C-alpha cells in the first residue's frame, strides 16, 4: 500500500482555503464547499493508491476502476465529505462492486462501504417509485455502514 499522507495534507490545505473563503465572505449567502467533481477525483486517486485499482477514463459508463489483483472486479467509487449536509450517496445503476469513502477536514479517508454493488442497489433502487429527477437513487451513509458490517472479507476490494 502506498503512502497517502501527501494527499491528506493537500486536502487539509483545501479545507483551510474553504474555511478562509467562508469567513471572508460570510456576508454573502454562498456556501463554500469542495466541489463534488473535485472531491470525486481526489477520492478516486486515493482509492487507486490504497486499493491497487486501475482507474478508467472519465467516460466509462458504470464503473470508475478495476482491481489489479487478478480478479478484475469492476468498481464504482463514491466519495463524500464529513461537511456534506446530506449524508447520502446516489447510484444510477447497479455496480459490480462499490467503494464508498468519506473524507474529513484533516484529509483522512474513512471506508463507509466496501463490497458487492448488488447489496446496496437492492436497498437504494425502488422500481415501484418514480425515478428521482436526478436519475440517481440515494442511499444514506448509515444504511451503507449497516450493510458493510455483513460483507465477507473475500467480497471486499
């Protein structure tokens, strides 16, 4: 496993900038948060380093990476931040495997869910309800944490 301390330090600096902007411009109704795309890219790099994954290019449909351990598991990576108002991630479709990470203000990552995507999809997708306007089915981090407790070690990335 590669050392990810440099990535954590860079994230700490980003959060310091966000805090500085929030303080300096507090008279405006704007909220300064790390953009989801930026955070997602940071999380994908972390996951590639930490879990030995090969990242796909940005246009790959359902998955973000594949494992390099010989199993060639396809992985969708979701990243959220502790500062997020809504403690959810959302899925457009059922991934083969799902890795959900949460990053804190110190740039440290916490694994929320690591396992088969079907387990999560079965809890998020509701075919009897209208598709959400975003086209993505939400699932809370607390449900993901509960589901993660039942994932066997052999089914993790």
